[in-house]
């Protein structure tokens, strides 16, 4: 069965181009021209991923992303941003986008990134539950829990947490993490991994400003601690 993609984009020309290209690549694309229409469609049907433009005529794309995350925690979201707006990208990642792509972009890059976030979002059957004291990482259900409470992590953030947890006690570089999670190395000055780590800490740490599970190793990367609290 083809993956169902919700494209929220008010530019008719761009939406048509993206829809046609993804359709030729085996996806089924539904286009929403406004944020409100996109949220309504997401509430009515099941989509495997959302491609979301930041600039929409009714509701800001960041607000649309917030509302999507409130009702569909694990659906992968790719945000389309204007070139030269790094803060918008950082805020988008902080509120739950899994990836971002600056305009103008090549359709092939969009396709590659879309496939990557869909792979990250696909739950693998029959894989063990990882337990670290009060923290439980259910890789089959793609859920992390603290004291039985579900953590609000995106598919990208969950995969990042899983990669670190499976290598508990080892220092992992940012490039290694990006390669394992996104399938590509970090671009120069790309701090998206740090943004996702911050969101993970907000969910699994008792005190995110003084983390005990996901620890920064200056100049080297991150290490997932093995303590059993």
C-alpha cells in the first residue's frame, strides 16, 4: 500500500509540482491550501507523514505543527522553510518537526528526506523493550516512558534516543548520530541534533538543565548514561 502524505502548501504551483513528483514515486498525496484545512484533514484520515510549509495564509506553520503534535505525536513532519531563516528552523525542530528543508529545493532531495523520516517512523516488530531504571524505551511501539508516563517525542527524537540507549556508556559524535538517524552527515554549523537532544532531555530528565541520562561530552558528542535510577 502506498504511503499517504499530507502536503500543507498554499503555493498552487509548488504543491502541484511536489504532488506530481511524489505521485510518480509511489506516494499518494493530499494537498491542503491552508493550515486550517490541513488540520481538519489530519483529523479525518490517517496520513503517514506531513509536509508543512512555514508560511501559510491563515495559521502560522509553527502553530500548525504544535497542533499536529498535540493530536498526532508520532506522525513524521517535514517543515518547508524560507532560505535564510535559521531561527524558524530551530523553533520548528523544538516544537516537533522531524526535519526541515529550505526553499528553493530539489524534488529529489525532498523525496530522499521524506523516505528517511518515514523509515525512522516505521515501527519494527518484535524488538525488545529497553529499560534504564524509571525510563522504558519500547522500540516496537516507538514509545518512551518515565514512571509509566508517555514521553512526547517525535519519531526522529525517539530514533535518536534509541540509538544512544543501545550504545549506552559510549560517547557518540554528532556526525555519527546524524548518520544513524538521518542517513547523512551534518552540514557545517547544523545544530539540529542539539535541538533534538534538548527536547529529549525535557521529556526524560528530572532536571533538563543538569541532565543525568543524556550527557554532553565537550568536543566529542553525547553519551547515554547507564545509571539505574
